[in-house]
C-alpha cells in the first residue's frame, strides 16, 4: 500500500474505497498516527455515520473486522478524531495526526448469558479479552478482541503513512495516550507494542513477558474466574503460547498469544502450563 496525493492506494494499485466524511478541518502535515476503536458494530455503519451531517466526529480511515478499509478524509486534512488531546507539548492532535478507527465494541459488560456491548449486542466469549486497562490496573474488565485481518490491514495503512510522511514508530499512539482519563480506546485488547513491531517488521514477542505453553493433550479450558464453578471462555489448544498476566496458585490469570497479539484471556489451572 502507499499514499498517492493523500489518498490510500491498495496493493492492487487501485485506490481504496473513499466515502467522504461530512466534517473535516484545514490542511495538516501528519506527525502522529492515532489508533481508536469505534465502540460500534460494522465499519460500514461507522463510516456512514461519519458521512452524515449529524456526525460530530470523523476519521481518516475506518477498518472493518475483516480488514476492509474505507478512507473518509484525505491524509493532508484534519479529521475530528482526537478531540481534547495533547502530546509532547502539542495540544489539539487533530491538527497533527491521522486517525484510524477500528470497528470494535471496546469495553463490554457482563450479562447472565455472557458478554454484551453497550448496545446490548451479545459478544461470544471466544471474542472476549479479560484485562485491566493500564489507566485502571486494579479492575479487570471484558473487552472485544481485534481480528488478525483487521490488525494486518491497520499495520499496512500505518506503514504507508509512515513512509509518506516520514513518521517514526514512536509516533504510533492510542487515543488513550493523548487523552488519558477521557478516552480508553483502543484499550488493553489492542497490543500497541506488538502492533509497532508488526508495522516495522520487528519480532512479534515482547522480551520480558512471562510466557508459558499449554501442556494438555485435550486442550486447556480458560475460565472467567479462578475455579471450576466459573463459566468457560475458550478451549486453548495443546502447545499454544500464553502470557501470565497475574500469577496464582493453582489458578493463574493468563492471556493467549496469537502472532504477538492478545487472544482470549482468563483463568487456567497452573498444573497444565509449562515453561516456554
């Protein structure tokens, strides 16, 4: 992918779909790339909202769970994605950054049936990450996970932007970086360190992580709490690498690792985990 005249061109040489946002600002020279989640359903619904006069926000790109990309603002124009924000002495990051929105419900709620979005839409347990946001490390909450195809597409868009505007990896940020306390996206289900490594072609595993390997021929059941009385979240296959989030005996809070990204997370019995 590449940026041609401030529009994104796909690997096939054709421009990606462009659906003009109703609201944008003046000319900018991008210095940062800001990742968001939409807190919504499909990328199409978000893009159509941004294209409507009723919208009070916009973004340069919206990326679906399947990796489909929609551009809505030229990359040399300000989009309304950052709001009140600051970074490295700059305020109002709309005038300094490109915004990428990833279709994702974000933080979820628990229901008697499992998990749901803020609209009440059920989210299967296999698509849920249990994690604490770094701004609230004392509280473990459910979040919708991001799809590998979506992450790969976002990495390609980001790499094209970095090449076009000479942006470094340290300038890839989350909305929660530039507006802490006000915004929580893209949240703990989005592994920013792994994303930067994917964009720049670096290693996928973070050195210093406490990694284990599932050692159970029939798979290891991941549960929502520390005990057999808690509902199952996912069955982790034998040989899967996992990261220890919170050590415990005998129940350990872990997160699956898939190509460097957090997969399902929850509690598993430590007896079925071996050193990586």
